[in-house]
C-alpha cells in the first residue's frame, strides 16, 4: 500500500464532524479491569447498564457491530458517552482474515505478505508496513475506535493454522522489524499497539479457541526465538496479550494465567511495563482455570491488567456480579497510555 497510490477510504472520511450529538456523560468512574462486548449496531439499555458497571474498563467490537463507517462512528460515540473517563473502544483489526470492518475500509493485507516483501526488498517492506499501520490507525480513529489488538508477533513455523499468514515471517528479527514499522505507522495516526501472543503461539499446533495447545520446548529455546521480538521491541510495545498456550517445561499453567511468564519473565526479565490484556476468557483453552470468575481472578492475579470476555453476555454479567479483582495501582496509568493521541 504505497503512500503514492493510497486513496482516502470512506472510513477515513468519516471524521470528527460525523460524530453524533454529544450525550452527557455520567459521573467520573475509574476504569475497571474487564473488557466486554456488545451485540449489535447500537447499544441497548441493558448494555448501557453493563457498561456503567465499575468493573468495566472497555469494549471490544466485532464484525456484527459494523454496517458502515457512519454507523460505527455513531456506535463508538454512544459507548464513549456512557461514562467519564470514556471506556476504551477496541477491535481485532490486524489485516487479512482478521479484519472486522471491511466495506468502507481499506483492505489490509495479511502480515505474511509484508514478510514476503521483505525477502525481496527490505526497505520497501518497511515502508509498506509503516503505511499499513498508519492506514489502519487513521481509519479506525476516524470511526471512533481507540485501539486495535495488533500486531501479531508470533513466528511462522508452518505448524499453527490459527496463526498461519497472520505472522509476518519465521525469522524473529524480521518479525520485530516489521512489527516496529506497523507500530510506528499506528503511532503516526495517534494509536497505540498490542503485541500478541506472548511468548509465542506459532509453534503450537492446536487452536486455543477450541483446544488446549502445548509447546514443549525449553525456556531458552522460546526466549531465543518466539519471545525475542518482545525483548527487541522494548518500549515500542504499549500493550501485550499472552497466549492461551501451556509451555510445560516452564509452567503447567497457560501463559495468561502464569505469574512466571507474566511477572518473572515479561515484567522483570524483559522489562515490560505496559498494559497486559488476557486473551478472550471464553476460549476453550481458558477453561482449564475454572468458571468465568475463576478464570478472570487467575489471570489478574498472575499479572494481567485487563481481561476479555467475548460473545457471552451471560458470562460477562456473571463475572461482573462475582469478581473481586486484586488492587492494581498501575491500571489507570497503563490504560491511559493506550488512549488515542491528537496528531497535528
């Protein structure tokens, strides 16, 4: 997507002037550690009530929430107006097969295409990766979306179908460089980033949405390959999402429920101080931790700052009724670092 040939999409033209009539926000309510979703194109009263719950800190959107850039802007305005400070509105919008908004948005290529470009022309690949990031960020921000869970830092070992062409490359150095370019492009649009799935999902065969993947390599092997981009990117990463994968030579718990992975390795050894999101707690691989409240508690105690509960409003309500989260004095600071920045 060279800059010289890039066209302004309808999403990018849905700018701040398309915002709906401002709605009075409720009283100040510090953000909570739970990310929930909504069912359709507009908020229902039940959803407004759920979003006002003090444990809620954000909303993740899906393809079912999208009809057009204008409709999306109206929905994000509704969500932002529910409370103050506004809830974070996020989406999985990586490109390729994981792009929730399509009609009216630019078609973002799968990240593997950038890795293939690298193999031919390194500088062109870096330029295009930066442009991809900027395009994603500009179009999402124009529609009122604050944040995308991207880029994927998993390596392409040719083993994981759920990762597949979502990965940039098999070489961790190439993954780190192209991810840095995408993150820079997002930053040019005023948007933060999220590296995933720590310490790496690409070597495990099973799909964590429907099974419990395992990666039997040693810690040294994982740190030398799959986790290397996290160390090299350093402060260029503003958020990280751990994998629902078990690495039995390191810990019998999945990474997202493991203090060793999140506190000992990610925080202390690699020095990461940004926000840690759990992956979706309704995925099959998360059920090893128990019911939805046990899963959220385990993830937060292990070191996640926020947890995602997707596609199950009944479980979201159960969690909000029962969760007693540990105190986290860093949550608001880390969450604020993900909020969009005004450019220019």
